[in-house]
C-alpha cells in the first residue's frame, strides 16, 4: 500500500511539474528537437514540448479541463499526462466579444425595421433590390459569426508522447502529389521529398509516396537523384539536428541556433553538403536535356523510333517527349516503382570519416525511409478526377506496400518545416481522454507560405481564415480539411464510421459485400490491419509478379467502375474543392477533427504572388464551394451526427460567393450620381448613412476582438478585408455565373491549375508580383474602380458647384465616403494592374487625384448647368401637375 501511494504521489508530482512547465513555455520557444527513439544515434537531444500559444504569460488564452490531466491512467492505476492541452479565450475577451455580436444583431434588426418604415417610393425597384442584398448580408454574417462563439486552441505535448509512446509509434504513409514540372517547379518537389525523408520520426515506421499525375520521366529520374542525395542529406540532418530539413530553405537561412551535438564539425560538414547540393541542383535542372540527349542516341540506334528512354535502356512506360500511342499525356500505362526499400527495424550506423567519406556519420543512423514513385494509368474516355483520383490511387497502392494506419498528405510545393511535424498530430490521434483520439478522423495544420511579399499585397498568408475561422471550429467538431498539411486516420478515408457508431471490422465486411471497395481481394484484405493504430508498417517481404499484378489493377482506370470510390470511399470526386467535401463527409459520419499549430510551423509552401494566378486560385475555391452547395454534400442534407454549428459553418463555406453578387451591384450604384439627382437607395439619405456607418463600425470592432484571440496582425486583417472586396467585385460573381451555367447546361466547371512562382532571372525575388497577365477576370473590378473614381469626381464637382452646405452638396460628400472606402479596399488590385509602376504607389495616388479633378471639372463645366436646368423643369412640371389636380381656384 505504501509503495502504491508513493508511486501515485510521484506520478502526480510529475504531472504537476509537466503542467507548470507547459504553462511557462512561450509560443516562440517551443520549436524543435530531435526524437528520443534512438533514430538519431547518440546525438539525439531530449524531445521538447511543442507549444503554440497557451501559457501563463498569455493575456488571451487560459487552460481548461485541468481535471482531464489526471483522467487518463496507466495499467498500474497511476495518472498519465495528457498528450495535448486545451485552451479557451479568457472571459475578459470572450464575453465582450459575444456581447458585441448580440448588439450588432439587434442593430441589424433595428436597421431593417427602420428601412421598412421608410420605404423609398421614388425608386421602389432600387429600394427592393438593396433590401434583398442587405437581408442576405445579414444572413451571411450570422452564418459566418455563429461558429466563432467558442474558439478553442489545442496544443500538442511532444514530451508526453515520447514518455508514453517512445518505442511504439504507429506507421505513417506520406502522400505527395504533383502534375506538371513547369507549373509546379521540380525543385519544389525534390525539396519536399528530401524534407520528408529527413523528418524526425522512427525511420522504419513511415513511407513516402510521390504521385506524378503527368507520368513524366523527368519526375521519376528526379526521384532517383533524390534517393542518392538523401544518403548524404538525411544523416547530416540527424547529426546536426538541422531545421528546416528542406535543403533549399536550410541553406537560404543566414543564421540559426545550433541544436546538434558536435558543433566543431558543423562548418566543414555544412560546406561539404552544400557543395553536393549545388551539384545535385545542376543535375535536377539538366534532367530534361539529359533525357532528350539519351533518347536521341537510342532512337538513332533504332531507326524509326521516337521514344523516351530510361537510363537502363528501356522505354519509359509513361508520357514521352514526343507523344505516341499509349505514351502521351492522358494515355499511358500505370507505373509503381519502389526507389528506396523499406529499412530494417534495427539502426544502421554510418561510416567514420575517410577519403571516400569526408563526413563522419559513425554515430548516426543512416537508414532511409521507403520511397515510392506512382503514376496511375490514364486512358481516353475516363474522367480521371484530377488530384482526388490520384490520392485514391495512392491510398490503394500504399495499402499493399506499407499499409500504415495513418496518412499525411500535402502538395508538391510544401515541405516539412518542423522535423517534429509527424509526431505532433499523433498527440491527438493517440490521446485516450473523454471521446478520445480514436474518434478523430484528421488533424489539420494551418498553411504557411514562403516568399510572399513583405506587405502580403494579395493576402496570400490568409491568416484570418487559418488562425481565426479554422481555430474557432476547434470548439465544434473541428476544422474542415484544407487539402494539404493533414494527417488522416486511414479507416476514415475508407468511409468507415467512428468507433462509437460501430466496429470497423463489421463495417468493412458489410462494405466489401456491397462491392464498395472494388474487386481486389488483396487490397480488401489489408483493411483490418490498416484499422489497427497500434501496429507499425509491415511491408511486403517480396515484390513478386503477383503483387505487381495487384498494383497494376489498383492503378487502372477501370478499377473504380461500379464501386463507391469518390463518393463514400476515399477522396470525393466531381467537385473542385475535393478537400472540403471529403472532410465534410467525415464530419457528417460523426468523426471529429483537430486544428493544430506548432512553432515553428509544421509545413510551409509556396503561394502564387501574381495577381492573375491568385484570382484564379480563389475562383477555383469559390466555384468548388458552390458546387458543394448544389450537390449531395449540401450541409442542409447532413444527418443528425453533424453538430448544428458545424452545419452552419459548412453552409457558410458553400454559400459565401452568393452574397458578393449584391456587393458587386452595390459597388455599381454610384453610377446614379452620374445620371440623375433623383435616385437614392434610401431616404432620408443622411440617416441611412448613419445606420450604415454604425453597423459597419460594429463589425470592425468585432474584427478587432478576433485579431486579438486569433493572434494575427492588423495588417493581416486589413489585407483580408481588401482582398475580400477584390474577390467580391470580379472572382466570386464569376463563380456564381459559372455555377448558374452548370445548373442550366449540366456541364461541369473547368478550373485551371494554379501556376507557382519561379525564380526570376532578373534576380528580383518578387518579380512575379509586378507581372501583369491580362485576362477577362480583371475587367469587372476595373469597371468598379472606374465607376467609383468617377463618382468621387462628381461628388467633388457637386460640392464645388452647389456649395458643401447645400443639400445636394452635403449629400454628395456623404455619398463620396462610400466611394472612397471602396477605392481603399481595391488599392492592392490597382497596384497589381499597374505592373512595374506598382513599385511606386505615389504614381497611383497622383493618377487618382488627376482623374477625380478632371471629372469634377467636367461636372462643374457641363453637368451642373444641365442638372440645374433639369431641376427647374422638374419643379415647373410638378407645379403644373399640382394645378391640374386641384383645378382653378375661386
């Protein structure tokens, strides 16, 4: 008894120390450490806790659910520390925030009541139209605001994970997708793969898969080069605890705190590895020409052939440089190539320094994770479903080769920025408190980007969405799936419901009987193993002909015919935003998700900084959102397992482009200043403007509270407001038009792939920012700008001609406030269309001032006398009409 009591007290003391330590760790200090599993040899430091914002010094967040700290117990009954901690916004911030939301809701209702009592009968059509828009504005705002009432932050505890799962971490399959080595530069892809191979996770418990949807030999041979260079890069990262583990980004850093164990060898190792990396990049850049030269030599030996040849002297099964039958884009065989076999379970130390091996890896584990290249079969007549189809093929192929119970996916232009990135989501997946990690389908990390211009002109960081909207959903069922930087539970991707709604084995059996998974018995046989999160990767002993046949069948175009792939199984098809819809399906089934963040960020990527590419990107997102609303994935049709406010959040995500149609027409209303003095949206106009200013000011005050608890900057918030207006004037209405055409014609919507920026030959890091690519998508916003500049000019002219104290004059000045505000919001767009002149904002202000002055002068010279004459005619006509109605007096 005494021993048990002492053990319990000791465990409780350890838990208390852990809590106090967690509350002392600052968000910026919990960055990196290598694991404690022995993978890094004798130089592995102790794993450190990863924290991103909760703590005793934090004036926003406070820890909650402290009872749960001792809620999970080990086999001896002793309390075990939780694998993550939960924080909520302090009451001093949350309660005023909620009160302001309620106050604004009351103000909106009062505004509508006032408008109904003061109906504008002079322009009934205009009043009715604006009322419809205002009602939708209010409804859209409520949909956006309700899910934010209870934001929650969850912080992973890497140290606790090391304590409880030091030697039994489950397997992970990492999926990377790419299509075109031009639109998605191949250097991004190779750095992504290298960062994955060097991640701090037990090397025998994860595998990396690259899906090349273009089937190009360039990508395959780039992976061959990656496998060779990884033999140097990965041990170097482990030896010196390198962060980040993408060589391009690591060598671009000027300074960094050293966390390795042999600082005396760092400089010489750094120089050697950097020299090798530069040579590696030269080989990558020359792959296209190397392959062409090789193919020309082989084709010369085989007269009449025009094939693309591999290094071993065989035809490349995929797409050839010169397209031929069965070797062209959209028509080629499936390819599965294992470039790095699965390593053994025992560490393998490297060699000591020598003439042949200048870098000493004698104390470093030099094993490499499994690496597989995949290019699925493509045939004419099949809808290959873009990224979603490629992801489903990887899901099936990986089930035969490694079958890890967890899956991480991210795009080819993203890389692992924090070596602990694979461990952090395990803190949520393996936690056993309350409803438990077993009911968590996926863990979503925020997207962070490199090489965005310092002012983030086009809101590429999107921090309001990632750190505000997604963070707030943590208080409900969890964030939506955002396409990259996400860890999944494999069985959730198979369409299996969470454990609290039924056992996975019985569900898989029933779905197999219904032929939802396809005809491959080998694949179906892996599913139960894939549902076991306690198992590690169990690769095939031999990749024989039977397995190769199974892999060919799983990558075939016809495999999914007559199955549930793309609807109830795998990633969802026929919607541009397949990520959001796939996450929605899981939430609808009752699964939960978690929004997790780390410092430094788990993953980082590249964003399009060109205006046109950025607009095309949000066009694809908004069009996909509307497709979701008009599909079987409509949030209104979901069952009772979807949390009510989660349903509201999905409804908002799928309908937000609609409200922008009204915003577009509101921005065109200033045309009325140019036509007549008689048209007003609402009378009395002054009181109407006061109401507008009040409700708009309240939403901005609410936004300031969100800036506070989301941890974003005021610049992030301003850029979000500006780019929302830019999207509302052109992109979102275009998406609504596309959706309307699809509903009428039944034809799908094609959204082009977003091209990523490339290194500028001029040496200007942000050269792409000043490149103008003229497309019709720019025209609506340009029209809005011209109309509002003209309206400001007319307003200035009216104030000058009639006098600012007269009714026409001061009403014009009040109306001008609206026009100026629109122009302020469209300011980044104006800089974008100026091209190289956008480097000098002063030019824009001078041009705007000259345009306003010109319109004002024209109004004073020509418009004011004409308007005065029209007013006189209208007054005389009014007197005549009155006389005819009353008849002669006396």
